[in-house]
């Protein structure tokens, strides 16, 4: 499957935006890192159910994403 240039740009942009938002939320204490890790695990499982042939790649991306998360923030959530 090959994506057009605008589709690639949109995919990369939305992925980056989401990861930045998650990082900021953890840093600020709005969301616990453990909650994000559980969300990543759940999302990975759901995608694997629909596309089991992608399981190794999905699990690698999930692990990499969790490793790149910042530590829990020290700010109090609102």
C-alpha cells in the first residue's frame, strides 16, 4: 500500500500532534503515564484484532512509544 504525499503528511502530522499532546499531558500531570501505557496496550490489541498480520510491527511501535513517554509530571491535574 502506498500513500499519496498529502496522505503521508497528514498521517505524520496527526501522529506527531497526538504524541506531543500526550507528552504535554503527562508532563503537566493531567494524565498518568500508566493510563497512557494502558491505552497504548488496548489500542494495540484492538488493531491486532483487525489486522493480525501487523502484530509484530504494532507491538514494536507500542513498545517504542511507551519507552519515549516522559516520566509522570509533578503538576496537579485540574
